[in-house]
């Protein structure tokens, strides 16, 4: 009997070790994905990313845990995000397409001046350009999960505008060569400067206007320098939530399917968040004494006429796929 009990005493610790090994294996199966977010924690794109991450964690029952890091705390700059994700510096990130145009000119197609008039036209543009963007992202070793735009754009100016003639001679903030080209075509004087220089330039008279969003105007309190905001939608900009392809391929088919389903479900909701953010910021502008209105139709029509030659000039370097997408988009919206 004593000999018979010996195997049992030996088996118990082995069984315990085996159970611990299985538990360890189960714990190691959890996938943790950090998401680089260059925007501040209260920016709606950051909140969207956090909501997406939470849903994925919930719906995979903790098998995939996504964690957002807003404010660039992972050390990835906004204009380096696409490269960083492709090279697996970070496994995931939310970034603006146009800010990463150095990786492919078509990433900036939304910034062609006055090409897109509203959210509906932007959806049409995405229908044609999303496959082009996704192909470029794949070549950069990553996959798009959802794409969501920033809100409408304005001309913020010091005096009222009724026609393009009222723009003549205005010193308008410029970002790059394309912005400079269309500002010149509208009769204004481009002044290239960083965000940090804008308020001082407005105060000193070096600048008469800024083309930007209501969100930027609210954060910088433009009402201290300008009283008029005209919604022009001179450009648009969208963000993509992207994941490194090597990290994606390590997920199980079930995990991939869940993540894609959550992204597809949330994307239209995130578009609505963009609209609501626009309305909220416009209300703040008005509450602080700014006159906010759509740019007069005749004025916008003339802006389109003057800047339209730039569309194909700047689209040509984007490649044949982009030119075909541009032609299809313009045909559908009649512009």
C-alpha cells in the first residue's frame, strides 16, 4: 500500500505544474496592441479611438486589448505615423491622411481646393479613393480599419465678405505650396507660418485671415482678432485608424473578423461625431461674438472656377488610379 501511494504523491505536483503551464499559456495568448494618437485626449478623434479600443476589448472578451496613447505620448509625430506603423515602431495608430502624403501623394487628395463641398460629397469621394488609399497602406505594411473626417472648414477674417473681390489683397495664412497656389488664384496674399505664429501675426496686422476649422478657431480664441467666419469647405481632411500588417496577421481569423465588424459598425457613428463636433464648435464661436455663415454661393462658385485647374495638376503625380478615381468622383457629383 505504501508503494502504491508513491505515484499519487508524485502525480499531484506534476498535475499542479501542468495546470499552471496551461494557465500561463492562456494568459500569454492575450494580444496587447498600443495605439499611437497624436491628438489631445479630449479631441473627438482621440475619443473615437478610445471607444473603438474599448469595444474591441469587450467583444473579443479580452483576447485583444487595445490601449490608446493620446497626445503623442508614444513619441510618434503626426506626420511620421504612417511610416512608424508600417515599420512596427508602433502596432497601431490614428493619423491624418494628408499629413503623411510624403508616403504617397494621393493621401492628400482631400486637400485639393474646393473639390468637396460637404459631407455627402466627401462620402462620394471616399467611395472612389478609399480603395486607392487602402492599396497604398497595404504597400506600406498596414491595414485601414476605419476612416473618419475632420469637420467643415472656414475662412476666418476681420471684415465681411460678399464676393471673391472682397478677398483681394487679404493676407491669408498658407500651409504649403498647394495652399499658396490657390490663395494666389483667389487674389489674396499668402503668408506661410506655423500655428504658433498665427495669433501674434493677427495681432500685429501681418495676417488678415486664417483658413481652418471651427475647432482650431475655438482653441485659439480667434474671436479676439477676427469677427467673421465663412464656411467655405476649401479642403477636407480625414483620419485613418491603421494597424501593422504583421500584427494583424498574428490575430486569429475570429479576432480579425470581430475587429473588422466593430470598425464597420462604428465608422458611420464616428462620422456623426464629426458633424456634432462641428456644430458644438460653431455654437462656441457664436457665443463669443463671431458672425458665422456659409460663404455666398456665387462666391464659392467663383472660387471653384478659379482653382479647378489645380485639381488635375496636383492629382497627376498621385498616379493613374488617383486620376481615374478623380474623374469618376467628378462625374458623379457633376463638378
